[in-house]
C-alpha cells in the first residue's frame, strides 16, 4: 500500500492521475443542495479535491462553505474556475486534525480515498465535527473496489455496522441519481448527530480504553453519576460495549460497575 500522505495526493494531481474527478458536482449532492433553504449553513467538504460541490454551493448563494484537503494543488483549479470563492474557506491540512463545528458535512469519494483501517476514526471524527442535529450527507461506493490502493470500496452491511456504532439516525439507500459511470454502485448516506444526549468520546481515548481492556490494566477511575455526584472506583475493564437501543457506549468493570464513557472524568493505571 502506498503512503497516502500529502505528497501522494499532490503527485496524483500534478501528473493528472485523478480518475475520481468527474468535473462537476455529483448529481445526488446537487439534488440534495438544491432543496436546502438556509444559505448560511456551515458546510464542510473534507478531502474536497477540486471541490465542484463547493463551487456549486458558492454559486447558489451559500456563504459558509469550507473545504479541507491535504494538498492545495486542487484548490488552484477551484480558484481558476471560481475566483471569488473565499480563500480563507480553503483549508490545507489533515481532516483528522481539524477542529470546528458544522451543520452539514459532505462525503464524495473521501472515505474511499482513506486507508480502510481509518474508517472507525473517520466516523467518530465526522460525528465530533457536527453540531448536535447536524448531518453528514453524500455518496459511498457499494462495490468492493481495491484492497491495495484507493479507491477502497465497501458494502451496505459494512457501512451500517461502522456508522451505526456512532450515529443513531442513519439512512443508507441505493442511490437513484448516480452519474452513469457509478450507477448501481453507490449508496446515499445520511447520518445525523443526535440533537442532544450522548457524546461519543474521542477516538484516541477510546483506543486507550481498548488497550487497557486487552492488557487487563488495573485502573483508578473518576466519573460523574446520573445524579451528578463524583464517584471514584477502581478495577479492570471487563468489556467495552455499545447499547443497542440508544448507542451509548459503556465500560463494564470486573467489579460489576458499568460506567457510561462520556461520564468519565479521569481514568489512569493504578
Ligand atoms: C479521491 S480524491 C476525491 C476528491 C473530491 N472529493 C472529488 O470527488 O473529486 C480524495 C481527496 O482527499 C484528500 N485527502 C486524503 N486524505 C486526506 C486527509 N486525511 N485530510 C484531508 N484530505 C485528505 C486528497 O488530497 C484528495 O484530494
């Protein structure tokens, strides 16, 4: 597998090796954008490349459209096509390091460009970047595609398990208005962050809990219980689980105590 870093992507733009580029905003996303009323929605397009979706939104009066990409190579093309696109809305950097809050985030051949091992982090990061009630929308390949280089594909079952772990309100449906080259091979994705309630913990923290569970590390934990009282406990993590009905995430200690992950204030090896 090649290193999928900024050099890799910049090189592909430089050598004109960009078969994902369809030269316009994809039809499913255009149709979605065209029924939005509020032009002041904060919209992020991660891995936006030449960003035809951003151009479409900008030309249609949307004022808070942001694109983030590892390389600025494709932004030069966007600025040639659309010179008045706000330059400070074109962010060069890593999506996973980005920190802000959006009403909508747009997926268009970004997930398929990432190492599949990053998918759980992608879902958590999308959730974290959405304000409560915000939505991730876009299209996903319903096709296995490559295993050694982008584009990496997937299936409805895989995406359902992946997104369903974090998003309680999830729509994945066969796309009826794909461009002809992708017809029958795309799913429409709409994942809404719950208006309030459980806030999934950061990926890095969850990874740490998983490591401690695997290593059976004795821990000292402080959490806030349902009544708002501080509770101090110690034990080893017996299990990390997601509640099937409300998607809250829990840590079961070997002492029998169950703690909701977003209520933990500190956890350290004893
Ligand atoms: C397959 S291209 C898709 C571009 C665009 N969405 C399109 O459909 O034309 C993937 C894009 O994601 C960008 N990218 C890859 N990893 C990224 C990351 N971690 N953060 C931000 N952008 C990333 C690449 O530079 C590239 O422009």
